[in-house]
């Protein structure tokens, strides 16, 4: 005959095993949810609250290799520098969408835009943007023209633009488009005109 | 026959002297020349001995790393540990693998320990050294030369525009070769300089006096051998970056003599055949410079799993050179091998050859047909001063000609029913080139990417580009 205290001890142990299993299952679910949040470093959407404004985004289309001016209404802050960042994030949101006409690598973001008087804008993109960007002369120049044209068309007074990656200068975006020099906004404006036609 | 005592002594002496002489002969002449590895780095240029073990070349790892940083090594039975600037390498005698900073490293051969010295196969240095140094190391195994980091010195050679009997060599860094002459040749040996092979190992010149030069590498040194029909003298520029090979004074005087009656009868046939170009008839040595973009570790776009942009551009460059030369246009291909040339060096070469047109070649998987680019100049607050041009906007004056060239090529491509677009682009080094400069980006004709590597498609494009250059040749030739 099995002693009573043994029954009691086995029951307690079984209950403990059951409790630990439930706790482990719960922790697994939380860990999973946490890792998804870590991996998804896509830019945060602009704040939905506040007044929206009409802006022009210059959107690249890879299939025909053109840049199209596209009107959009987005909420914009009043501070000029924050407006610049929100403008480019709105553009990136199009490129990071599933049906993107000019896909950018997952996690691409504009870290900051610095507006330095007189007439200099510095766009600081993150490493994911540059490291995973598709290589090719046209592909890279569409990205550069799209960023600069969108910024300068909506924020007048910018004469030259510098693009940094993680706060540092880089030779090229992905092997072709030059990032070592300052972009002349007037020259990029002409390029954008060329890129709006397929000829 | 019996030898006297004195005779015996003489015979023994003779044998002894003969034996010693024979031994000395073998020691002097039969011993193989000691092989060494020449190492070039920003920290120091030096050489380390190469030893042969089990039919393979080996070098001591400690001796190799010693001039580059703080290094110490310790041997314990079959294990050998090396510390280089806080990086630990763990090696085991007889093993093909080692561990560097806890990660596996392939040695391509067995590791050896001899008298406490750790020996690694020479062929393993390409993959092993970056683990210690944190940067690239390029081994030239045939010549036993090791380049650590981007220290390579590139060069161009062209005959002087005003005198076809003078060869001018431009180097990207000061050089100090030893120079030797022999009948028909002038040999420059670069044992202290990390000279890199030009696009083609054999360079040909439009000169009867100096028809060609060849680049070779052997036992830790690079050599440039210039073929010549006249005796040449080498002179160095003060900065050591330019070497000019010119006829000796006697030859120059003979060449300068215009009256046939005054020509010395003893002049050699070679000297008689030396062309003397009058400045009025001087033409450019290379009319076109073709730059196959990317190369080496820079693969460009991965067009497919097996096709890299750098391979397509070099194949296309060779075809285009052929097409241009078939049309009488002397052409230099800047990259005719898998070399990694910096953007600045590409522009430097293009500018120092004084070519009339620079054509950069690219390939892309997106879109169809061909896209032609001229420079989109960067913003600069500087202005050119006198004869000096700002490096970033050196293309400024040539932009109208570059656009005319792109339009001419576009017209020829359209004739061949190839889809073409002409755009400006922030694509270096177009903005650094002083001559007319265009970039040609070739995309597949349809959805099939493999067409990019197809000989027929490349031939079609190369032919049209060459026709476009020929069509604008007169205008390009008149360029400043």
C-alpha cells in the first residue's frame, strides 16, 4: 500500500509542473511579441492629430524609371526642421508600403534632417536604407532626386543638400549615386524634370 | 704505376682542392635563390622569407605581423598562440584550420611549428590576415607580393603628344625603381613600390621608337619592360610620380637633324626609322578611354545569382574597344582585369592620358535598353582659378561636349532600335574628368536578364556606341 504522504507529495509536484507549464507558455508568447517589435523598425507614421497640409511628394516609379509629382495631405508640425523630417517620412511610407512603386529595404528611415542657414539641408538616413538599397545608376538617382526634390519643393530656400548615412559621409548610396559631395538643388531640379519623362 | 711519397702528397692535395672547388661550385650555383614575400602597407614596406615545406610556400606569421603592430606568440607542444593588438589566434600543428578571435579560419594547408616559429601557407594569407588586421590584404601569389589595405600604386603610360619618341609614365604615388638597359629594352624594377598591373599587361603605343611596354611580377618585385628601337634615358619628376623616357642626347640630335645629307652614315637602322612628329601633325595618343566600372571587391549590382555588374562591364569594355579600334579610334581600357580602382584614380588616369572622350560602362537589371548619362555637377562655392580646375567640377567646361557626345550615341542607338534615354547623373567620376565624359548603363532588351551577357546584344550596343563616337569625332578632336 502506498503511504498517504507520498500521494500528497506527488500531487503537489504535478500541480507545480502544471503551473510552470502555464507560466512558460505565457512567457513564450510575450517573448515572441517582443521580438516582433524589435525587428519592426519601420518609421513611425506622422502624428494623425493636428491640421493637415497639402504637400507635393516626388515619387519614383521603377517600372518606367520616372519621378512623378504627387499631391498628398499630411499633418505637419510648425517647426521647419520637423516639417522636413515628416515630409520625408511621408515619402518613405509610400516606398515601404507593400505596393511600393520604388521599394526600399525594410527598416529604411530618415534619422534626422538638419536645416543649416544659409540654404543647406543635411539629410541623415539610417544604415538599413543605404546598405540594402538596390544598386544601379538610375535606381539610386531616383531615390536621391525623390528625397531632395520632395524636400526642396515644400521647403523653399534650400540651395544645397548633403546626404549622410548614420551621421557619417559615404562615397555612394549603393555603388553609384555620389554621396561625397553637396547636391546643387538647381541641378537636381533639372534632373527631376528630365526624370518626369520617359524619353 | 707506383707513386712516390711526394707524388702521393700532390695527388691528395689535388683531390682535396678539387673537392673543395666542386663543393663551393654547388653551394654557389646549385643553391636555389632565396624566395621572399614583399609586404606593402601604410605602416611599413618590408619583406619576409618564404620557405618551402611539403611542396608549398610558407611564411612565419609572427615575422609577418611584427612590423604592423604589437605582437607576441607562444608555443606549447602542438599548440601555437599569437596575440596581435589584442586579437588572439590559436593554431595547432598539422591542422588545416585555426581559430582567430574564436572564429574558424581556413588555412588552405597544414599549420607547421618549427623551433617555436608558427608557419602558415602563403596561400592562406588572403583570408587569414583580414581576421587579424580588420582590413583587406591582397596576395599576388605568383610574384609573392602582399598588399595590405589600399596601398597599390597605379600607373598610366603614353607617348608625349609633341614627341612620339618620349614615353611618359604617371604614377599615383612616388616611385623609385631600379633601371637597367639592354639592347632593345629598358627595364624598370619596382621592388620597393606596390605597383599594380595596368588594365592590360601589354601596353602598345603609336610610336615606332617605343612600340610597347609590358608589366610583369616576379619574386617580390614588379617590372615594367619598355621595348625600344633607340637608346633611352629615364628622368624623374621632383615629386617622383612621373618618369619620362626620352632618347639619349645623341639620338635626339640625330632625330632632330632634318637634312638627309647631314645624317651620319653610321646611324643605326633603328634610329633612322624613328618617327619625328612635327607639332602640327600631332594627334592624341588615346582618343577614347573606356572605364569598365566596379571591379575587385566592388561587384556592382548583383544582376543575377551568377552575373555581377563588374563582369558585364569588363566584357562590354573589350567589345567596345574592338569596335572603336576597328573604326580607327585608339582606345585605352582602364580596367581590363578584376582590379579594384578607386574613383579618383579612374579620373586621374582619364585626365593624364589626355583622351578626347571618357566612357564609363555600367550594367543594370531594371528597365530596358540603354541609358546615357552626363555629369550632374555638385554644388561648389569655389570657382576655377586661372589654369586650375576644382576637382569636383573639373567636368564643367566639357559639359556641352559631353551632352553632344551622349546625343550622338543616342542617335546611333535609336537607329538600331534600342530604347535609349539621356539623363544627367550624380555618378562619379564623370564630374572629375576634364574631357567629354559619358556613362553608358546597359539594361536588358526585354525581361530576360541573361541577355545582358549575350554576345549579340553587347555587340549591337558596342557597335552603336562606337558609331556615335565616330560621328562626333571631329568635334571631340577639336576639344581643348
